[in-house]
């Protein structure tokens, strides 16, 4: 007996949605049915937004951040301090630091971290253009703001060894307890870093 | 000082993704960056699948299930038993029952359940066309397979009162313990239904 399948266009939509990270087949089904039952403009706008983003958003030739103007708003701004470059692994990290509002320098986005097991070496990262930016003599400090995990730390160390010989100050973001955290719930590595990194109260 | 925002096309994509059910702003960001960094065809295919599904998938004029042929594959099949109609609240329920492979009848999709608080009355559901299908004298049994919750039960009761006077057999799917379940973890309402619905072992 012939068994009912979903309409083929629906099967295809479910399949495409299930390719997104963190979206399993059940969630993909739910999203597909939502897109079919919601007002038509919801689906149309989403399809259009995907197409538009894919078409317009590029990497800034200067810092590597995602942008739809060239160079990006930060690199183009004369309100930003070009003497300090904050190196991050991901465009989302730029957005996170911008929320803090206290950082006035510029950025450099690596688009990843060194990960020999995953086959990511220095060539796969946006490092050459970072070294090119440092060659102009304007930059006085590079803040390494990769994640405080094994790969992020290794990448920071690698970059520090490349950049220090150029006579540029290299700093690493501080490790320690998050604000609002409780000591008793902190893991011992974080606690160790927090104690090592202690500062005198003035 | 001017603050960096995401590129406007990216902001728009994140916003459209965040309108999907169960997708918060963090997940929307993650999906948007995935769509920008994945091979171009991933984004293109998804946008195209959304557009195509929205364009082609319609409700079957007979049973109300989602389909891209008219009538749908089940209604069009001469291998299905047109004497039995299984009434479900959602197209996903049709897919779930089809997986079981033991049901040979046809379906009717209500596209919802009665819910006075949400403003869903009989007019909002695909009930008129169900009554029209019953008028031809072919149907001998209507299986009410709405969910076993308050609204699903109320909807089943409402339909039973409409259909019984037509001289058609009306049945409700069984309540009881799921296969593989442990008695000690079952809630008392399910357990009560399982005991009420006990059947003699032959």
C-alpha cells in the first residue's frame, strides 16, 4: 500500500531547516508547519532576509568583521582609537564587546582559533591581514580576546609570539570570576586564575 | 561615540529568524552566522525551499491535510478505505499515524481544536467540510484522534454529538499507558484511564 509522505515541497523545506545547527528533525517539522501556517509575509520576509544577507554581507577588508559597507563602521569611524586592536575569534564577540560600550579601539576578527585536530592552522585564520595592519607603526597595543579555553589560549599564545618581536604591547583579557558569581560554585581552574590575577585595592 | 551595530542585512536576518517559534535572539544570531559562513548553497536552498513550500503547499480540498497535489495522495489513493475517517487536529498527526502503517482509512484535519479562551470556535475549524464528507453515505466510522487533553477531549465530544445523529459509528482513540512505560512513573489520570479501558485477555 502506498504510504503518505509529506508534500514534496514540505519535505524539502523540513530537510533544509534540519541542516541548521541545533535544529533536529522534530524542530524542523515544527518550524516548517509554522512557516506554512503563519501570515504569508513571515515566510516571504525570512526567505528574502536570507537572500539579502547572503548577498550583501561581506568581510571588512581591514578587520575581517562582517559588514555591508566597506570598510566596516568601526574601521571607518574617526571616533575610534586606531592605536589599539582587540583580536577576537568571531564576529559575535565584536557585538558582545560593543555592548559593554567601554572599548574605544578597533577590532580584528580571526574567524576561528587554531585547532590542529580540526585541521585549522594559522593559514586558515585571518592572521596575515592582522600582521599587515601592525606594519604601519600606528598600533601600540594588541588585546588578545580569544575565548579562555584551550584553543583560545593556544591561539593567543601563538599570536603573542608573532607580535611581541614587532615591539608592540600584547595583552590578554583577564581570567577570573564572572561578576555576580558565587565562589562555592566556581570551578577550581577559574578560582586559581582569579587568585593568580588578584590586584591590589587602592 | 557611534556604536557598531551588525550590518543591517544581518540585523534583519536575525530579526526574521527570531520570529520563528522557539527561536530566541541568541539562537537567531547563531543561525544567522551559520547561514553566512556555510557554503552559499545552504542559504540559497533554504530560502528557495521556504518560497517553494509557501507557493506550492495547499490544503487538500477533501481532507484539509497539507499537500502539493489536489486531492492529496491519501484521498486520491484507491488503496485506502474510504469508509473510515480518522479526524486529527494537525497535519503532523497524519504523518505520525502514517508511520504506524496499520491504518488504511482516510483522514480529516481540523487544523486546531475548540478553545473558547483562544477564540477558536467550530467556525474556525475544518468541520463543515467533514460534515459534507459524511453526507455521501459512504463513511461508516469516524475515529476521533484529537490529543487526549482537555481541549482535544472537548473537541472530540463536540464532534461525536454532531456525527452520531447521522447514524455513523463514532470512536475515540484509547487512553492508557504508553508502550514501555513504568506504572510507578505514570500519572494517576493516565493510570485511571488505563484501568477503565482494560480489555479481557483471550
